C-alpha cells in the first residue's frame, strides 16, 4: 500500500505540478500498463492506482478551479476599489478648506403700547442661515468669506416668512484676509466679525450681527504663563463713504484690557476703550433708528466720540448642578452735551452647552440714553435698536445635543425720556428659537 501511495504521489507531481498533463484517460491507461509489464505493479495494484489517479485528478481540478475563482474575485475587488478611490479623491485645496455654519428657526411675538392708546401686536415666523468658509493660503495667511440670509440690514440676518413664499436673496456677509506676522498679532482687512471685546458678548452698543468694514489688528500676550493675559485692539472702520474725501465718516478704535484666570475656578476680564469718529456730525446714516438728536435738516449734531468700559468676572467648573456663574457690566459715555450715558449689568449661570439637558440662564438690565451712542449700532431686538431706551432681557438656553439648542429670549423695554402727554411706550418681545450648528 505504501508503494502504491508513493507511485500515486509521484505521478500526481509529474502530471499536475510540472504540467505533464495527459490529453485523455487512455494515455493514463498506457502508462499504468507499462508499469504492469515491467513488473512494478500487479493487475490488482494497477486497478487501485487507476482509481486513486482518478480521485487525485478530480481533487486537483477542484483546487485549480477554486484558486482561479479566488484570484478573479480579488482582482475584481482591487479594480473596483481603485476606481472608487479615483472618483472619491478630493483635491488638496478642498481638503484644506474650513467650512461651518448655523441655521435658526424662530417664532417672534411683539406688542407695544402706543401714545394714541392703541397696542401694536405682531406675530412672525423667521429664519436665519449663515455659512462660513476659510482657506489657509499659508500657515500664517488665510482668506475667508461667509454668506447669510436677510435683507441687507447690518443688524439682522433674519428672513421673515412673507410675500407669498418669496425666495429671498443670499448676501455676502463677510469677506476678509487675515495675516499673522507673529503668533501674538493678527491683521484683518475687509468685512469681518468685530474683534472688539464686549463683556459676556453683550450688545448694549454693538449688535452682534454687525460685520464692520475696514481693518483691525488685535494683539494678545501673556504676563503670567497660562494664567494672565493682556490684549490691545486697534481698529479703523468706514461708517459711510462719500464722493468727497472730507465727508467720509470713519471710526477709529483703541481698546486695551487684561484677563486673569486667577484659579482653575475663578477668572476676570476688564477693558476700557475709546471710539473716535470723524464726519459723523452733520451727516445721516441709512440704517439709523431715528432716536439720536438731530438738527432741522435731520442730520446728527454730535460726533459721538465715546469712552467705554467692559468687564466681567466669574466662577467655572464648580461642583454641583450649577457649573458656571458669570457677572458682567458695560458702560459708555459720549461727547454729547446731554443724555450721554449708558450702561448694562447682568448675570448668567448654568452650564456650558455641550450635551442633552445642559442649560444656561441669563438676565441683564440696560439703560442707554438718547445720545450715548450712534443709533444704527445697538441690538436691534432691544426696543428696535433705538437709543433712549431701558429695560430687561431674560434668556434661557437648553441643549438638545452639542449642536442643537432650544432658546427663549424675552425683552421688556420702554423709553427713558418722552414728551409731556405721551407715555413711555413699553414694548414686549418674545423670541422662541431652535438653533442648529454644523
């Protein structure tokens, strides 16, 4: 039996591994008969050998077929993968591009008691969409732009549901270049987000939607490693451009401040600033809310050069249910002869919105006299963006996840000064928002 097995293996090796493959079964019979004639095999062994050879042939045929099918399958998969990678390959300049955005869906209710004894009421559905794109040309040089919904009003990117399903325009919201000659300095030119610091991002003087046009060079450094820092923000903005160079209205800004993370839990930030305007006096501005003092021609009578003071302190990473407490305040004084002061103070507490059920509550009270500040810049939701207004704001944010936030914002505002026989015309505004970020 051992001899028979040896012969089967040798014949299999010769016939299949070295390509000596008989063209038909009769050639195998001739080979076996020769072995019988030489006395190497008996007739019984020859029969057994023939059976073993047939089995070996079938096994080899199956193995070859399976190998061929496997090779074909792997080749096909590689071809599909290569083609897929070719189609999915993204240009390097696209990979370097940074894109983010947000969408807000809002219900807004407004009521205002008017001097004639009537009450103005309004219900509105609104939305806002913004898309931001940045592209790094070099490690220290980038350009960016953003698109936003809205009507072009610099203090609002809201689009109101109206006009028989009218399809609104999309606006170029920002377009700028940013250069960092050294790590501590940024130079920004074009139309961009205002780099001036406002306590707790409050908008007593500047609506947070405003994107100024001009140039700014924020500078920041440390005086206590990882704890204390200082910053200086010079900026130069164009308020209104006229054909005559002497009439172009400009704003020059210089703000300097310090911040200190005193401990892991307690911190503060403080910054005075000065806003110097030219050619504001004697001019009017397109998006004015009409509350500043004017002459008989309807032009402003002051330059509104103003001193500001912003500051805040707070506790963070606190144990317990409330993780954050922040107290903030703003103050402004202009060059106007009367009604030249304004201030805001408030508190916020809760948690940083990062996941489901994270929440934050904020309350503030503001007081902005008629000529404390230019009336086309304050928060448009607070008494229509007018000066000569005071009142409360309450806001509550609730996280549904890190990128989805439910918010309720309520304003109760009224006039500071009003003529004899008139009323303060109190106004209530309620905003219910769903905010989505990506």
